[in-house]
């Protein structure tokens, strides 16, 4: 799964332009799929018949999109003014390499010796940043990047330290990688694998996918914020690397199904797999839209802890990602035994 995840993380796929990720996933899924759909939003939905049928299908969900940038205008001297796509802290972007298609650039800001003391005491706004693509004029810049073009952070995928991986877009290519691995085996029951779009800009793809598939139960696979850093008190760390996948009982968009939460927890304990809870109620997932779809959907989430999420250098532990796959696999087998 590690090599699969590396490939997925390297692909560009900001919210609204997930084409490269979707094309790759479709090619990987086609040998195993009994049916494949793509809806007008861009969601990719893959069905694989299982050993058991149910009145309503099971859906496993992960989003394909990542946070990114969008060009808004070009200055007379050829600099790109831009906005963020999804929730990005401007501090993590300063000095970073970015790419608009095949055009590389770097995020810049006014030099520190030209700033006032008041400017240095606050977080910069996105409007104070620009992207330098090396153009010498507005015309030259517009030949390469036009308003409305999407960009992504341009960082290397690197294994380092004690079993860690650094990459952009681990949120949520890790969920996509797990689902592709699950697709390679016949599931315990009929299952739709929904690879959704535009999660980072409002859970938009999940809304249409859930309406179309009308699931009875949905499991969302995600990456979630880990803040196990120096000088952060334990109650504010949310979760930690190397302690196993995270079982949320609620977040800012969802109160997860209590029965599914108990089944996931009991499954992990019986299988001897590590797991952890969130120490803070934070973030949100596609479940925020899915659990409210139609007459309501029983929904659960399982997430990999990720440091520096929504940045060019997200960091996750390989063991957590492997345990995410293992726990998901056993949970889905146990779930099939409980559904009529």
C-alpha cells in the first residue's frame, strides 16, 4: 500500500480538478469492478458484488481532492495573485514550491526588512502573497497561467525517520489507497466504493454520491489532524502518530452512529489492532453530508493521524496506515454479519 499511496500523493488533484487522481483510480479499479459510475460532480463510484446482499448497499468513502490554489489575477510585472482552495494556513505556503500544470512557481511575500513591526506580529493574509513563475511581464505570465487555473503544492514524497512518510495530500489519498486495496478482494457484502470530490470545499461530492447510492451504512476513511508536537499539551494533541487509526465518536459535522462505533472499537480490540480516540472535537469529514442524506444514513469514520495536515509536508506513520487497512478489512467482515 505504501507504494500505491506514494503514487496517489504525487498526483495533482485540488478540489474541482480531481481528473488526474480519478483517472488513475479508475484504471486501478477497473479489473475488479462490476460497475463504475462517474456523476456530473466528478465522483467516481465503483461497485463490487460481495458474498452477501442487503436491502440497501454498504458504501465505503474517501475523497480524492486536496487543498490547493487558484489563480485570481496577474500583475503588470508578471506575478500571480491567488486564493487558497480549501482550508490552508497562509504561513505554511510562504516560500513553498507550487505548480500550475507544468508551470512551476514559488510563493513569495514582501521581504521582512521592508515590513513594519505591526506586520511582523500578525499572520499574513493570502492577498499579501503572490506566486513567482519567473515571468518578466504580464503577457509572458498569461501565456502560462490564466485566472481560474488550479495549482497544487509541489513537494517530494519522502520516507524518513522511524517509519514516517512526508507528502502533500495524505489527506485523503490514504483513504483512497485503502479502498483500492480492499477492491482487490471480493467483499463480504455488496459494496460501493465512493471516491468523492470537493470535500475540502464543503463536502460537496459526498452529498450527491450519497443521494445517488442511497446507502444503509457508510464508512468514511480519512486523514485527521495529529498535533503530537513538542510543547503541545496532551489534551490539545487531538491524536498521535504510531498509536493506530483514530475512531471518532463525533466531530464538528457529525455525531457518528453509536452502534457502529462500538462495533469498530470491539473489532479492533478482538483483532489486537491499535486504535485511539480524538482528544479534541475537531475537523469534519464527508460523513457530515452523508449521514443527513435522504432519510438518514448510519455512518462511521476511521482515520489515519496526520501531522501538518493541509500543508505541502503532511507527515504520517506507515504503521498507522497499514493498521487502517487491517482494521477496515476486519470491520467490514464483521459488519456484514450484522446487516440483514
